[in-house]
């Protein structure tokens, strides 16, 4: 898939929206790869869905949830907006935000005429198995196969500039992934995708997409108990203990919001969206809309340093050496500067990791307000009214919590400050659980042909824990399972895990499973490793400056 802005292969549905219901649709035309490429070069938003070519320009402003996973009803409606169909296996373009370049119709026609003059093979430009394109994909997946690739060296062997050092690391990490995982070529990945679809069917047939409402009744009773404990402590002026139990409530409710934002409770987009807003905004003071907008991008481009907002924390954290190269974030649309502040903070990131995560909820307040009041959410379509419900929820939260509890009930500013700190820090294990499953995993790009299933397994780990402790982790210990099947309700993830393990054994993809302590050790090790890489990068840059060669030096 590819797209001129967002990275999906995507154009105008206004005509379909205006077509009278009794007018039959025309039979879609068979489209070539070149025709689709030309549309993308013209700025159209095209994506391929079940062999159908969907043009979605006019649809984007009505899209209810940004980069979202779609409900069955939405997927069914997609066929209304098709402009053609394809035959055979589709080979993805490199998306524009990953450096993909697309030929215009005029360029394609000129190249076609030139080809006709030199060869009798008139179908070479429209074939979806274009050899040149496949070779480009293989070269991107395995940089060591290209003629211009530098030999892998260490700074101690040959003086190198900063960018050469980062390029060397990229080649080494990419090679490790290529050795460990199935080859990212179209044929191999098509087999993985086929077995992944079969796994989805097994999960569906076993009813694992059905929500266990009895489990939610137990969750509700547990959360209500914690809320009552907080109220009782407030009544007896045990303010700091009350803050702790309130933080526990927020921690547990975070899992409910996560489920609802993935439409995994009732499987109704509007109902689950309202549930998420009532819980997140009205009770927790955070924006469910912001969370969905950010988190679903994370699911699509997991652990991609340029694209995944869940790992873009410069200048505070860097989990990949690639973030030391002043990458541009396609999500935030800005360069993530590896500046003087980053050079200081990344040096100690293994030590600041837990303290900063403990305060992460305060940053979520800012991001929520920026999303809601900055008008970042959808302004048209079925989700447009969610913004006003979120504004109402924010007003409600700061009335009961800010005015009613902090100002009216608590006796003084010191108590208010400590209460605020304790309640928000107590909820921080939620943030730790979210990043734990990704920070230590691969951040390499193995090319556009890598299947969705393999990328999720390569960039995500699961955390092993006893079943009685599932309530504490809230299903987020099964991040691998969740990333493969986001709409499976969390109470079914443990059962689904066994099926996923069988799938991994069958296709030869490693399944990353660590204990809670082991997973944390891996993350701290990754942070320390990037700190060392930053120190070596600085050493390379100093050496180049001392030698009078400023090439590759960036400050």
C-alpha cells in the first residue's frame, strides 16, 4: 500500500455519497500497477483491500478515528468506493513517508514507449511482479546486498564519521533480523499471511472475539471496591491513602479505555467510543480521542522510529540508534532533534526511565488538551460529535476532581500537591506495561513485503505472569496477541495465546516471551545500549573534527 501523505495507497468518494440508491454501480475495471502508481503520483489516496482498488480522498474528512482498525460495517462499505480491481498477488509500494517515489502517467507512458523500442516484452511495465521493483525491495531489506554498501567496521578499526557509524549499526541490526526471521520476500511472506488468515478464522470459530461480560462484571466490582476505599479514606482524612486508591482506580480503568478504544467490548463503534470517553474523560481527565488517534498509528507502524509515536520520546528517551540521526517524525511532522539536551538526557536514560514513567500521566493531560482544544480530531462524519462530549467530560472531571476534591475537600496546598502526585504516580504501571513490550524489540525496516503478522511478532514481546495476576497487567502482558488481533477482548487473550504459539511454531517466527523482571531487564539493557552508541557517535564526531574533516558531523 502507499499514499501521497499518510502512507497508505489511497482518492474521491463524494460521487458515491451523492449517487441515488437505485442507480446500480458499474462493473469495476481491471487496473494495472502502473495506473495505480500514476494515481498516487497525482496525489490521490489509494489502498488495496481484498483485490479492490479503493480511492478515498473525499472519505478522509469523514473518517471517524484517524488511522483506525475498521468495524465489519465499515469494511463492508468500502466496496462502495472502489474504482477498480487487480489480479494476482499485490506487491506493496514503498510508501511516500518511507521514501517511496512514484512515476506520473506521462513518465510511465514515456518509459513504456522506450521499452517497446528495445524489447518485444510489452507487458513489463504493468506486471505486478516487476523484477526491478522486487530487487529494490530486496536491497532495502538487506542493505549488505547492494554494491555501494560500506563494509561493516568498528570505530577502532577505521576512523568513520557519525553517519557512517549509524549506517553500520543499521546494517548489523538488519542482518540479525534477517537471520532470525523468515525472509521478507513476497513468496515467503505470502505464506505467512495465508497462515495468519487461517489463524484468524480459528480464533473466530472458537468465539474468542466475543466479549466475556461476566469477566467485566467482576472487573466493575473490583474497581468499585477500590473507589469506595478511596472515599472511605477521604472521609476519615487519610488523604494520601485515598490518593493511592484513586490512582489504583485510574490504573484499572485505563484497561477498560484500552478495550473500548479498540471496539472490543460491544463491537459497536459508537457505543464503545462513548464508553471510552465516559471512562477516560469524565473519570480520568484524559482524552480517549487522543489516545485512539495516537495508539492506532502505533499498531500500524509498530516500532518504526520515523512513524510510531509510542517510541518517539526525544530528547528524553531513544530506544534505537536511528533516533540519533535527526529523524523526521511523520506523526508529529517535525524533526526529532538529537541536540545538546538530548545528548545529556540520553546519557542517563537507563537511570531516568522509571522516574519519568512515574510522571508520564501529567504529560498525558497536556496531550489530551492539545488534541481536544487544538481541533486535531475529526470535524465531520460519525465521530465529529465526540469532541463536544470530550469537552463536556473534561469540564466534568475538573469540576469533581479539581474543584470538588482538591480545592474543597483537601485542607491545604501541600496536601493537594502530594495528593495529586500520589494519585497520578500510582497509575504509572499502566505506562510501564505499554512500553515494556516494545522498547527492547527490533526497530529495523525489513521492507514493504514483510507481512503484518511477522512485523508485529518481530517488534513486540509478551510478558509471562500467573493467571491470578492478569488483573494487574490488564491484558497488556499479551501485547503480541493483542497486536495480532486487536479486537480480541482482553479476557480471551490468554486462551488465544496458545493458538498464536502454534502459529509461530508452524511458520518459524520466534515468539518473544519474558517474565516481568526479564522484560524490564531487556528494556534497561536496550536503553543503556543506545546510551553507549551515543557515546561512540560523539567520539566519532570529535575524531572527525580533530582531523579537520567535518563530513557527517551534526550538532
